[in-house]
C-alpha cells in the first residue's frame, strides 16, 4: 500500500517512514507543501499523511487546491495543534481524518488502513473475493479457510488486486502501488509475483488481459 508522507520534521518523518514500512506501507516522503501538492495531483498513492505546518506552502492550502481539482485520495492531517477550530478547518478543507502529534504508530497505521478501505467501499479489514479471504490488519490470507503463506510483496500485490477486483490493472499501475521512490524494479518483477500467486491460489485467480494488463475476477 503506497503512502505519501508530507512532513518537514526530519526526525519525525524518518521515524514515520521506517515505522510504517514495518506495517507493510511503501512510503514516499516530501518535506514541503508545494511538493505535497504536486505528488497528490499524480494520484498514485492510496492515502496521504499531510502535516499542516509545511514550508513553502501550508498543508491546508495544498489540500484545498487538490480538492478543488476533484482529487479524492484520502488525506489524514497530522499537526501539533490540538485546538478544535484547527481540526474543523482541516476537515472542512477536505481532510478525511485528523491526528495530533505525537502520534501512536499503531493507531496511525490502523487509521490509514481504514481510510483506504472506505475509499474502496470496504468497511471491514477482511476482504473476500471468491474463495480468497484477506485481512489487511493482521496481514493474513486464507484459501478455502486454510492459511496461505505469502511474502511481503505477494501480499501487497494480492491486496491491490482484491481491492480492485473486476478492474484491469496495467503493470505500470501495479508497480506504482507496490514500490516507493528509489526502488529499483526489474522489468519482470510483477510477472514473477503473479506467477507465485497463481501457484498458491490457482491459475484463474489472476487473469492476463493480453496487451493490457491483469485482472482478478470478482
């Protein structure tokens, strides 16, 4: 699950990036409001963590600008200001959730998962597509009720397919969901992960649409 982190505090930013990576998130980190706006406009991230007090451009302004352009990516505002008027201002500007620093990493990860689920029309942490059941909170998967062991990348790829079940995804789209900036990706990496998923779940779990991409049928 790919996350955009907009935070100018080096200590907090590096800590959040490392901590969220341990919870299965691929984190891209920017340090000012102009960069945050630019990256939010690309819409390659599943969710955004946005500090309100960013240099170059206030996080609130960045949020207002992308919402004016109908960008619907879920945004969680992170701020040191606990005043209720500030919370109201952030939510009214288009934020989907709000956390006050210092943050508990477990709570932040849970809130991010919930925001992503809701953005895809899911309520619970468990997603079921045919005979496959996935729990995004415990990062566990079952086939016909029996647990299946997956690597980190295999789990993230399966989660992406299940959250977009019935929709064709290109290799480029899958790579953007799986890998953060600076990660070297070989030309057949996605195909290798799909091959392993098919070995574990059957050839029909992910179908190839020749010349277009891949789809997990509903």
